[in-house]
C-alpha cells in the first residue's frame, strides 16, 4: 500500500492529550499559531527582532538547570508527549489562503513548516520539568527521516489534525513520529506519516544536552522503540568517516557492481569509449539539463525561536524549487509522494544568502526523484557552505523522459 501507517495509530485513545481544554469539559485542540506561541514561551524568545540579543543573553542563566547526566532526569512514557493539534482550514476560512496553491489544494511546503514546529513542541513536552517555566534546552531538527503520503491531494476546505509523540530517545536525541489526518464526511482519514529526529543542546545551542529517557509500556511501543534504535545506529554508521573513505577507495567497476542502478546507467554507453562521446538515447534528457536554481535572502521574519532561520522555512523553499523542477521536467503537474533523508548539517543565520540548486537525479515511468542542495554564501569570505540536502519523490500525471548522466560524477 502507498500508505505506510505507523503502529502508533493503534495506541489507545487515552493517549490523546491537549495543550488546552475548553470550559465545557470537552477538549479543545490547539491550532498551529498556539503551537508557535507555546514554543516562544517555553524558550523565552522575543517577538521583536531588536530584542533578540537580550533574550538570548537571558537564556545563558539557564545553564544551571541542565542535567549533569541522563540518569538525573525522570523517565517518560510515549503517551506523556502525545499531542493533537488542529489546522482549521474548514472551520476557519480566514486562514485558508495562506495554505492554498493555484491548483486549489494545500501547499505541501506549509505542511512541512507545521510538522517541524509540532515536532519541536512534542520534544519540549517530553522534556518538560514541572517546576521550570522555561526550558534550558535548545531543541532543533537534525533529520527528517521519512515522510510518506497516502493521499494525492490535500483539500483546502477541510480541517486537518496532526498527532504525534516521542517514539525513541538516545542520550541527547529524540525521534518523533507524527501523523496528519483530514476530515471527510465527519471522520478523519490518514494523509501522511512523518518521522523526525531532534537533538537537544544547551541554552546557547553550542553543546549537546541530556534528555529524559523513554520507557516503552506495551509490546507495540517496544517494537516502535526498537525501530528507532535501529535507525539511530544506521545513521551513525552511514555518516561515519570510515564508510565514506571506503566508498571513495572503491574502483569505478567495484562501485558500479555495488550499485545495480549505476551499473545499468553506465552500460547505456557500452558502444562508446568514454562518457564524453556518449549520445543521448531516445526519449531521454541529459541530467545537466534538468536543473533549476534559486536564491533566498534570509530575513528576520523567517527566524526560529533561537534566531536562526526556521528549518521549516528551508524545507518549504527547497520543496517548492523541487516541485518546480519536477513540473518543468515532466511537463505536467507533479504530486509529492515521499520525502527522504533531509539532513540539517549546519544552521542558517539571519541575513545569509541561501543558494538552492534542484536536480532531477532519477526517473522511472511517471516517477521523478529530485535532489535539492542548499548552501549559504558568505559575502565577506566568499565561501560556500552546505547546509542541507533534500530528497523528494514526485509522481507526474504522465510518463516522463528518462534522465541520463553525461559524466560519471
């Protein structure tokens, strides 16, 4: 099935917890604006850019509240961090235009922003200390591991509900599983599942900080926790320098045999001596001709609660460029199917010049894989530094040409 529903959906309804409750006794779900207000209150962030330096200086005093070791922090359950948030597109039409695209459906880039904010709040809920109104932790997104969609279109006039909780915890990192559902005929049906990895750092966002351990209570929770543990180990192995060096030391034919897809692509040039003399096969496009680039000036409006550029904003801009690349390549409207492995390698400072480069890197039938590389340019040093690499899978309405690399690189 295109929709990979997580086991967390099977948890009892008693896990449902809300940030606020209505006076009538029935729960009133918070909306996304309340999520962001809550985040600012937890951190003590200023809403005025001119006051941000003083606000960050005040956070330094919170260093004394950090745990010296993880064992000093009380364990938490998965249901302790469970949250539900509403996006009232149907019941509050005034917010609809912000989420509307030209095709009369919801802008997926806006959903990425909301997921990022909710993931951070879920982690703060997991690490909350009852006697401390402000958290000493700086919680930031390290990785978007996976987002799978099971609906082609997200309707702009129906309420959306987000749910999520912490599903795995390391020493200083947390995995968050989130789900998005949309209201149809009086019932919420699933739209997407997302897995984010967050890291906790000290009040100045300079060093790692310990987080509360997580204790699974049921066999289902045990299984979810084990999956998070496996993914954590996999990420450590894949990002280690030794693996990278090992890959670089492989001969070209060793590597091509290791990668079946790469080997097949290489064999397309079997009648030629080198890549330089290759000829473009029928119904194909050179990979170098399947690119789009963009530039963003990072204004204070796009800052997060720690006065760096909001990760959700970076994801939205990268997605929109990736979508435009898939649209121009396929010649028809593309639909997002999956988001994979967004690594946040370094923060983006306010005032940066953000350079985005989108590249169609693989196609099959009507599927288009787009890679978006983002980097910041320092006008003083004239240096470029990679900040993120994004991977998006789109489905086009029609079958698309095959993308073919012209060089091995």
